[in-house]
C-alpha cells in the first residue's frame, strides 16, 4: 500500500456493543498488518487505519444537523430536534433510521420506504460539520482532521 494512503472504516453500531465491535475492527486491521490509530497512540507511531463507529445508525448524523435535512426536505418540521426523543441524536431509541423514515413519510417523502442512499446524497451537500450535534459525528470528524494533518 502506498505510504500516503489512509483507510477509514466507518460502521453502524446497530445493536452491537461498541467496545466489542471496536475490538473486532482493531483485530481485523492488525491481522491485515495495518497499524490503527488506537495502536499508534499507545506506541507513538504512525497509523494507516482509523476505525469509527456510528453510535446507533448513520441517520443519527442527520438528526444532528436538522437544518441540512430541512434544506433537503423542506416539508419536515424544524422543531424535530426540540422534541425530547430527538434531542440527543446518538440516543434515539427504537431505531434511528426508522424514526427518520417516519418523519419523512409523514411529510410525503419516501412513501414506499426510505431509500437510504438517495437520502444521503440529497442531505449531505447541506451538512455543516461544525453545526452537527451528534457526538459520534464529531468524533469521526475529529479523527479525519487529525488524519489529514498527519498526512500533510
């Protein structure tokens, strides 16, 4: 692998326990002979792989930047993040993508079911990383910034 390449592994947690999943990802990278950020920090050496886990599901990141969702789907209510069950994007219970789908369907979007890739492509251009309230999103961005700074 070229020395200036880096790998970012991003996985939805879904119902898995975070620490167990992270351990599995770290083991897979080591088995492939790749140094991870976790290993590198302990040994103060350069790394190639960052393993990141989206707490709950990727849709939590949309709840974290509801302004982006509103820009992409103007019919959704702007007050969604103020509702208690959506205040912490990474702690939405009962399935984040399901909650996201219900909100969009109520406003006439995706009547046949959420098309995740289409939704992602529609929302992402409006996302502002600095505005996002999802802790897992912020940790992901922090790792990317660090990775980029060590590559330059």
